[in-house]
């Protein structure tokens, strides 16, 4: 199973700003833990998202000081538009992510565009990235439900998947932005989209890990998770954190499914991120420790 770690971007986005040098340290710690795909930064407006300011600085530091630990690691940047894509390409990223929502209202509120307008922008981002030889993974927000429209028909999601592939996306990821997915809904959507998609799951209502497990049984092999279960969208009220990388990797380890990530090293990276954000993490495994390391069974 391929795990793309999104903590340094999706996780830290909703925290108080962490200096670029510390964000680069975190990416290095994740790479040292065996994370091979890391969404490290986003090239968004620093005025709208101050916590993501200094993306080029983060990448420059990675290139300068710690590229050794990050060798073989695919570093991803989230970009909202062509201007962001150009900045990310100039900074030397390996992959771009761009987003579009399956919910018209969410899309309008999030980026001030209709879905059709976002689709055109996604096409321009893919064209520009293709010139630079960099793949784009298009993340479809609200793929399992919207706080505004409620359930989203799986056929609409599947149609959007086809459209973004037509626009040049190298990969598509379905995101449960506001935590509305359940194993039932995930199954209904995957039945129409097929399982050649990544899943970006949130733990808002306690179904994140369940959804991931169910999706794996159906054949999905790519997942976005965030160290510590950090995250939540600054643009979506009530959005809980991302599925925690530690919790997912612990489950996969127990199932004998390889990720290349070493849980103990991941927990060390978790200790660093706890220090950087200054609060406890939502991840169950980072709180309780790995199941085989318990010194005495809990009562
Ligand atoms: Zn997320």
C-alpha cells in the first residue's frame, strides 16, 4: 500500500504557523521514517493561509541540507492555480496536487469558482506541469458527501473523475473533506469510480480507519494520511483531522502489508510534530503506543 504523508501540508495548514526550517525538519524526519511520498508544502496565498507561507524556503532547505534523507522521496506541493504551479515547478517539486470539489457549493465557497471553471484551471495546471515533466494528482474534495448538498451521487463523482483524467491528471484522489464517508458510502462510490484512485480520509466521525480498511478490501492501494491525525480544513466548519499515519501504519503492519514506513521512527517524527504544534495529537497509536510494546495489559 502506498501512503502519501500529508501532515506537513494538510496537517500544519490548520495550526499556528510553524517556521519553514522546522517544517523542513519534519519532512526530513518523515523521510527518515520511510515515507516515500510527502505532501510538503502548498503554494497558496500567504494572506489567506499564513501557516503555509515560505513554501519555497521549505523546499530550498530540503534541497540544501537534507536531500540525503529525502532521496527517492516524492515531494508534492498543493497548488490552487497555474501561478502556484509555476512557483512549485521552479522550486523543484516531484508532483503537484490540485483540488476540485464534487460539491458545487463547497467549490464556490472554497475557491470562488464553479466546478466547470475549476476544471479549466485544473487543465491549465496539468498542461503547465506536463511541460515540466511533473505529474498532477487531482484531489476531488467532498467525494463522499457535502455539508451543503448532503449525499453526492457516485455517478457524479465518477463523471468528475473522468473529466479530470481527460484534463490531464496522472492520478485522481477522492477526499472525504468533511468526514461524511462511511464504509457503505465508500463502497457505493468505488463501485462506480473503480478502485484505481487514491483515498484521502478524515477521522471526523470515527470512521476514517474503518473506511481505509474497507477500501483496501475492495482493492484501493493509495491513501493520504497525516502524522498525528493533524488537519481539518480552515475552509470547512467542523472538519476533523486526517486519518492518522501512525494508526494506519500500525494496522497495515498487523496485517503484514508493507508500506516501507517504520512505525517506531514514525512515532519519533510524531514527537517532533507534537513539539512543533504545542498540543497533544489525535492519533490513537501515538497516545497508546504500538500494541506489542505494552509493558502491562490495560485493565
Ligand atoms: Zn485532509
